[in-house]
């Protein structure tokens, strides 16, 4: 590894002859596989030499805890501030201990202190197992309800020792807090209340709290269709797609994702979960792993969407043998897009300059735009529901409650104008 990074023999020998050269080389190769540039790898190699010296890392398997690593590096940094003066902006003083702990972790020489157990952890784990094993809920639903339970219990156990002490007033206050102080919409508060109610139904069955508590938990009234996203017009969708018209890897990736949101009405998690195996180029099909219903749905691969994905794979996607997901991060470490926030931010940043009056700016607005456009093109609610992967016609019926003026505007653009 050092041979490819350092052309000067003297510099190369310094890296090779110092202790742990094999361990340093293996870690650099690991980082190279994650997409780090040669310049970053050279900086990292220099830091690894320094870390090895500061910690006096022996050839044995001695382990270090993160607090010791940070203290040693902080003491040295106070004596040698000039070391950081020539580094670029991405390599600040705080980066050195981070690199040290990541390298030690890679070598399995970092002691990770177990997290202090929380009094409500067994309750959450039992609730999670019940949802997964007995109810058979999807992982997305389990994750959401688990988060709600943890959020409530963290708040409750600040002042209590047992869930048996809970009363309906404390539950009502926790729900009200979400709308009053955390800025939740009525729809989000309703979802939060539903999650708490589900947890307390389970708690009653387990005898953790008084019976009948779940039945007393009330949700705020949500008016029909008030939570329906206000999607952009089809003309504005075309403008949005145009913001990613360039040869930059990020734009190639974002354009393919935006087309999937708009043409197929896919959800954020479904786009992030797409793998290389989901593309059937021979039969011109795309397999969509639905996050709701836990099923695979096949679609004809629209030419414009297929071309955008293929171009991204050939010209924009980082080379990675470790991941089969289609869409990866642009910058190192190269990995699949984690969590919905990264995709939401991408869509929101591209929508903001368009100056649209939208209540929501995430990828779900494009799902709404897709449904509204299909409705304007004369498709039946059944056909739209099948296209969006809805299991209930009541869900699709919400898209019939759209503004007539908006329908007239969208109707001027065919799906072929985009795809």
C-alpha cells in the first residue's frame, strides 16, 4: 500500500520500517476500498505513524479505551499546535483522536465500555419481541413504535422507578408536550399517541401497569386529508429533475433517485433499499421492495429511468464490492444511504430554490405528485393504488381530494414529458 502512496523512497521506508507497518497498511487498504482519495490516504498514513508513536503501540494485542486515547492526544496537541497549522480544513485537531479510535477498532484493540443499562430497557426489548414475533409487524413499524416507547419511557423514568406508578395524566402530558413544545403536527401527535397506546396495551397484558390505561389514551382529532402532502405540479416536477442535469456523480445519483420518486411514486426507504439484483435488464423490469406489506412489486423499467440509473452505475456510482445497494454516498466512507434524513435533505435542498409554496418538501411530496398526475391522466383509483403499492382503496381515495385548478394545470403534462 505504501508503494502506491509514496513515490519517494525515503518517505516510503519511514512508513515501512516503523512498528505495525502491516497493520497500518491493512487499514489504509480498507479505507481505500471505502473510496478515500490518495491525498486523504497519504494524510491518514502520516497520522497513523503519529498515533502509533504517541500511544507507544506494541506488537501485542494490548487494548486501549477511548478516554485514554483522547487524553494522550490532547496532551501532545497542546505542546505541538504547529502540527495542525498546515493541515487542510477537513483535518482539524478533533480529527486525530477520531482516526485513532477508528484504527484501534479496526484492529480490535479498542475497549468499548458497555452502555449503562436503563431501567426501561427490558420493557422495550420485550415490546419489540412481541411486535416482531407475535404480531409479525414490518421492521419499519417496529422501529417507529419502539422509538415512541423509548421516548416516552425516557421521560417517565426521570421521576419514577417503576411503570406501575404511571397514570393517565402523565401520559396525556407526554402527548401534549409533542404538539405544544416539540412542534408536532396533529397528524404526528396522533401517530405518537397511537404508538404509546400500542405499548400500554402490551404493558397491561404483561401486568406492568394498571389495566384499562390504554383505553383512556386519546388522540387529537385529525380532519380527513389534512395530512396529505401538497405535491408540486408536474411542470414543477420537471423543473426539479432539471436541477440534477449535469455530469457530476452526485447529480447523476440524485437524478436517478428523483425519477424513481416521481415516476413510480416510491417511498424513501424503498429507493434506499434498491439493490443491483432488483434491476432485471434482460426483461426490462425493476423490482421494488415495498416497506409496507413486506412484498416485492415488479414494474416495467421506463426507458428514461433505466437510462438514468444505468448512467449513474457506469459514471457516478463509486466502485464498491462490499455493498449491493444501488445508491451510495458520494464521499468517503462509501456506504449505502443510511436513514431517511439524507434523502429528505437532498429533495428539500433541490425544491427550495424553485420557490414553491409546499407544506412538505421531502420525497413523499413527489409520491403525491405522481398520484395526482396519474389521476389527471384518467387512471382509475384502483390502477393508481396498484401503481403506488396501496393495499387499501381508502388510502388511494385520498388523492381524489385535490384542487380542480391544480388538476387542470397538471393535466397539460403527460408522463412521457418526464419519462
